[in-house]
C-alpha cells in the first residue's frame, strides 16, 4: 500500500515533477499516491503540491500539459483524461506534460498551475474552476455561480499563458 502522507520529495527519475514520465518499476507500487511539496525552480522557488500517479493505458485524449486528470481507479492511483469513464466528480488534479500512456508521473494538486479552460471567462477575481464535460478541460464559472462539481481551484488572471491555458490556483487535497 502506498504511503499517502505529505512528505519530502520521493525519488523522481527525471528530477522534476513537471517532467516525470517513466514506465512502472520496482519503486512504483510503494510510491504511487505519495503527495509532496516541491519548490518550483521555474516559478521563483514557490512550493507547489504534487501527487505521484500512473496514467491509464488507454485514453481518448492523450495526456498533455494543462489537462484535467480524473481518478479512474482510486486505490491504484490510476488517472485518465476521459471524463466519460471517470465522471466529473472524480477530479484528481492537472497533468503537467504529455505523459506516456501507462507511465508513472505527477499531477499538480496545489499552487499556481496552467490549466486548459474551454468554457467561461477567466479573470483575476478568483472565479471557481470546475471540471468541464469535455475530456481534459476545465470550466471557469461566472461570478456568484455555485460549483456543481468538486472545484479544481480559482482563476488568478484573465490573460492566458498560452492558447487556452490559464493560471489557476489549484486547491485539490489529493486522494488518500
């Protein structure tokens, strides 16, 4: 069973949670599910929270940077971008790069993260961001709207960092 407590950074073959992409190995079984804080060297050493996961081996939308990830198998820490398989209520976090299918990598669960928002109008007022009905996407709710699904976090800017990627302050607890 994985150790799911927040702890020091586990072994990452790539050295960074933003680029971890390795086939399952002898360490994976005990590491999957670990939640940890890592100081992001690309963001002024700001501490962000991550969780070590495994990508499903079959997905309609291949994982990409900013894609919303959903729990497909809770106890196995298996994630997918396919909302129709997992359900919008099983939001896990945000993928950080093009993670190969079946590989071990990290999702971000806390701190500022570029997230693919396909509906709504993000702004700097802290609009609630929830999973979208589209695979791998998120929705920025209008002001004073109630979240109908577990929130990912809140918007922090009206300016996209690239295309449909907007900075979101993630506030996911991670799955125990």
